[in-house]
């Protein structure tokens, strides 16, 4: 009698889930301790600037009888300024506006730079020549000189939002050239040609193929540009063309405290340290993004 062979067990199939370039970049970024440290510090400063002021006994515009009091006097942890305002409240208010200015710069500069650069790089020809010649002309003008002229010509716009807009409108041209160069390089790749052959529209090619593969360079420029914008605002405040009126920024606090750095150092060092921490954290985030999107990155995080 014939025997029936036992069924051969079917091996379990294993599938590897595909990951996009953005997912790989996020994975490398999370494994970068310096980048994560910068991100954590940046988030902590934002949370502290928003959550701590309501808990303070003094508002940033409230004046007390303790004028130029050192830290720890009469409940003022960071001391008071020359008119009795709490330095801690002023510093937190300055962090709020500096963060907001940083966000406005990123949104406006990114929108203009990516739009102009993408249009010039993808369209090419006459459109590319016209747009890039305009960008080249604006790049020949010194950046700081442009901002100084604009702030002097429009003194009513020297609010934190106005200063951020002026800085963004004066500095998006470099991003446009970066995006254009990326698009000129990527539009000749095989996958772009294949998408066109399959009937993909120009909008779909740009949104689904060109922009995602240019995201690394865009993000790196935005983080570096954000640190430059914060430094520019501080430089404008030192020159007397920064934020004016009742509002404050870290650059303005540092500029006002620099004159009294020897006699009342708390007026200079507390806002200065906060400004330095913001710049360092954004710089570390930018370095982490650059490493994460670098295709030659081979070391394990």
C-alpha cells in the first residue's frame, strides 16, 4: 500500500516595507544625538516662552519700584531693567517674538524662493533667463544695506512682524538659485522622463518628483537662513533699525543691555544667552537635516 507523504511546510514569506527618502532622512535625523538635542532645546524654549509668562508675578510691561535691581531682588529672578521691568518676563517675550520672526522668515522666504526657483528650473528658456537675471541683479546689492534702507524708508513697519517680512523679502534669492539648480539637474533623470512618457502633467512632475528630491537642500538653506535672520535682527537692533515701539525682541534687549554690560550685566547676558541658545539649536537642527538628506551618508546613526 502506497504511503502518503507528509505535506511540506510552506516557508513563511517575509516582505520588506519600502520607505521613502523622507522616511529614511527622518530615521537618520532621530538617530543623530546633536540634531535631537537641538530640536529638544528649541521646543523647550518655545514651550517655556508660551507657558511660563502667565505664571510670573510680573508682566513684561509692568514697572516696579525696584529699578535696576540685581537678580533675585524683590521676586525678580533675572532682576529688573532701568525702568523697573522684569528681565525674565522681557526675555521670554523676546523669545516669543524671535521665534515668530523665525517662522515668518521661513514661510515667506521658502514660498518665494521655491516658487521662483521651481518655475525657472522647470520651464527653462526665456522664463529661466528673465527670472534669473532679476535674481542676479538683486543679489549684487548688499543684503544688510537693503534691509537698512527698507527699515529707514518704512519706520512704521519696524514691528517684529514687519522686520521679519523685510528680512525675508530681502533674502529669498539664494534659495531660488538653489532650487533652480536642483530642478535643472533632476528634470533630466530617467524617472522624470518616464513620468512624462506616461502622461504626467508638469504640475504632477514638479510636486511628486522634483520637489521631494530637492527637499534636503531646501531644508538646509531654511535652517541656515533662520539663524542668519535672527542674527540680522540683532544687528539691526544694534544699529538702531530693529524693532521699535512697545514690543521687544532678543536683539533689541541685547542691544539695549550692551551699554550697561559692566554695571548691570544681567540686562545683557540673560537675553544674550537666550539668543545664543536659539541660534545654536537651529544650527544643530540644520546640521542634522543636512546629514539626514545627504545621499553619501553611510555611517550608522
